[in-house]
């Protein structure tokens, strides 16, 4: 599983309807070549998660996704024992005999694999997507660092499980908090910026083929203007695509006029932002 | 080849001199990455391995141009820094050195502030821990049952972990606060040591994050670094813009926000009212410390203060250490 060159990555991603800029293509190339986790940061809706999904499709690998949230711990990320089944099994063995059967109780059939363990077992056959790592608490980050450093974990009852060849790892963060330097040092770091106007038109056209070129251009232009406003939540690429789709369904030619005003909620999801945008973009 | 390697290492060193955390491990990664891509990708090989936060990108670009200058770096990047640092209407590039000012007193005060304890309210997290009562802990119960022949005689329990909320300090360092601002920055520095997730910001006409600057071990050094970063120290005040910028930083949701300001605002009161309302919805609690309140006859008549007050949960003075200690109990 390897790319020949940065250009090949660019072609492959584009072939899967993901248009990367040069920096992202280089990042993916190096992440696969150097087998280092790729840490992607950027505003919501610039396509961070999509990188992992697309990469899995290109490499023909299994996508294993670990969605992080506050309080996530190793039982949800790595493995857990199926306690109910263990208890029943222990009962079936009758009291007194259990001592000899402890090893059976911790056999593989009672182990519930969670994403990290699954990714280690799958090795290079998997793309591990660790999504929104900034939502997990920092204890979890330390634990993650351990797993990502040597790609092996120890289950006390089973022994050490190591990846023969490490999986491709994509980590995303929305930057709700600063990640630890130690984790960042393990990773290649790429900041995904909003695309240029031309690139955004291409992306909208690629993702929503039913949108006519002129409409896509108009949406991209409006979205760029919205991003320049001082908004609480700047619209991402996915918002641009949704907005363009909505306008296409309504048969509009552009974002100006009533259709644009009425569908603005596809691009902005905050009342203050909506009011501000209405005032600044649609008043004239 | 050796020359090439030397050039790369020199570049990495130049970045280190500019304050980027470029350790030997990163330099090795950088060299490996540079070797793995064609020469015209050198910019990206470096940016992916030597940069780890968006604020560092402009520094990287500058040093890259200066040291390696092969291709102009691609499209300029809009950086988060600019979101935090408000587009200010009148930029005051005036920074002040505090090294000579009432050194002993400030240091003494800083030492006293170390003892300050802030009781920030807690919230339940999703993480569970061992407890005397709560939900059944099956893993531990099963383990214990082996001691009693597989019969779960001794049962174990677990409960939701409680965690301190985040504290976010917003310090007014404009001209009208000059008598207080240094002490408040030291207060922030002392408070921040209690929890690595707590944050501090300074504002006058623009918002600047000073959390990192305040992490310095020495109070004088912390003050100096903060003063270096805050370019509008002792300038005008736009509280509404600062609150607005703060609400965009992603650290406010569910936090306890403490604003230290005299409420003398040159911005639009309407903006401040709207932004304070928004802040009130995002934050768990909003505390306002106004040093003018020291005077018993003080009434919040300033337009800005009047606009903000309805959205403030706790209104206190915070003009000396004793009143700051009282704040600790009121959070």
C-alpha cells in the first residue's frame, strides 16, 4: 500500500471526488510513505473527516472509525470483555470448577473488539480514522499517544497484540482545545484551509453534478463573501454544497434574489449570523 | 548531499530561533520527508513536519522565504491568529516594559497570589470511576466473583466522574485600567496554574490569548511575555469586540468566564449587549470584576457597563487581593 508520487495521490483523490490542494496531497503521500499518523486541523466543514474515508476507498482498505467524545476511555476505544456472557459461562461451569477455567473465560470469544484493537489487528489493511480527538479528555490523548507510538497494546489476559504493519492513521481535530505537543510530535500536521474560489466551484460541481456551473460559481462567491464577514460560524464546503443543491432544486440561477435569501439557512446555522448576512449581503 | 542536509538543518534551527518547538526528532522527520518528495515540494515537507499549529504558519513562511527561498510559498493562509486578534480599528503598536516598575511589590504580590484558590463549579463527565454507590461495575464484580467461586457476592459499583469546569479570564488592559492591569495579569497567571485547561485573554481594542505567555515560571518573565504579545496595552477599549472574539475561540462553552474591566467602553453599547447575551448563553457562568466598585458610591452608569450587567451572573470588585479571594469563593 504505497503511492508512487504526490501527483499520484492527487489523481487518486480527485478520482474519488475529493479535490486536494498540493499541501494535502503531499501530506497524504508522506503519511503513507513514512507510516506516520496524519493530524488534520481546520474549521468545521473543510473536509477533514472526508480525507480518511476517501483514503480508505482508494487503498481498498477497511475504514475503522473512532469517534471521540468527552469521557471516552479504553473500554470504548480499545476492547472490553463481554461480562454478561462471561458470567453466564462461569455459572454453567458450576461453582468450584471456575478456577481451572479462568483462561477459557478470557478467551477471544468473550472479547469485544473496539476500533483501536480492530485497527491494530487489521494492520496495513485498514485506515484508522480518529475523529474529533479534541473532544476526548487529555488522559485519553495520552493513552492514544501510547497506542500510536508503537502500534501495540497489551491485554493483560491475552498478551500483547501488535500490528504487523501499522495502519494508515488519520486524526482530525476541530481545535476546541490545544492538543498536547507529544501527540503532535508523533504526527504529520496539516492545516486545511478554505479552498480558493475556483477550487470551490470545482468541488461543488463534482459533489453535486446537478448544479449548473453558473449557480455553483454564484454560491462559491457568496460563501467566500460570507466567510469574510465576522461570523460566529463560517460556512464550510459542505454548507456550500448543501446550499447549491437546495438552490438547484428550487430552480434558482444564483444566490441573489429571493431564493438565495430564503435558503441562506443552508449556509449559516446561527441566528445572529443570519441577520448579519441578510443585512450585509442582501440589503443592497 | 551533505551540503543539502546542512541547509535543511540550518533551516530547522532558524525556525527554532523563532520560537517554534522544533526538537531533534522533528528535524529527522523533516529530513526524511524532504528526501521522500521531489525538490519542489520542500515547502510542504517542512510545513507538515515542523509546524504544529496554525499560528506558526506565518512564521514558517517567513523563515522559509528567508532561508530556503526556492519557490514562493503557495496561496497565503488565513490564520486563526487573526480571528483571535480582532481586526482592530486603530492599532496601537505600543508595548510597555514592566521590568522597571514597582518590581518588588509586584513580585511580592505574585507570591501571595500563588496561595489563591478558586473554587470553580464541577460538571458530570461521561467517564466513570469506582464509587461506593452508583451503577453496577460488571468488570470488577466478575473479577471479584472468582474469589467466591464464581458467585458475585461482593459487588462493585461505578459512578460518573465529576470534573472542574474550565475557567476563562478576560482581562481589560486598556489605558483606563492601567493601575490594575499588571496585578490582574499576575492574578491570571496564578489562577491558571491550577488547571492546564484554563485560559486567559487580554484585550484593549483587540483580543490576545496570553495563556502560553503566562505559563512562564517567573512572574516578571510572565509579565514581560504578556506585554510582548499584547500590542494594544494601555490603549482604547472595545469590550463588545473582545467578547465577540472570545465567543469565537471555542473555549467558552460550559466554562466560567471572568471578565475584569471597568466597563468604560468606546464601542457600541448595542454590540456589547448582544455579545454579552451570547456569551451568557454559551458560558456556564459570567462573572464581572469591576475595580471601580471599590468605591461604595459607585453605580454602573457607564453605557457599556449598563449594557453588559443584565447578562452578568456575579458582579464584584476585584480591586485588591482580598476581593480576589472573595471571588474565589463566589464562583
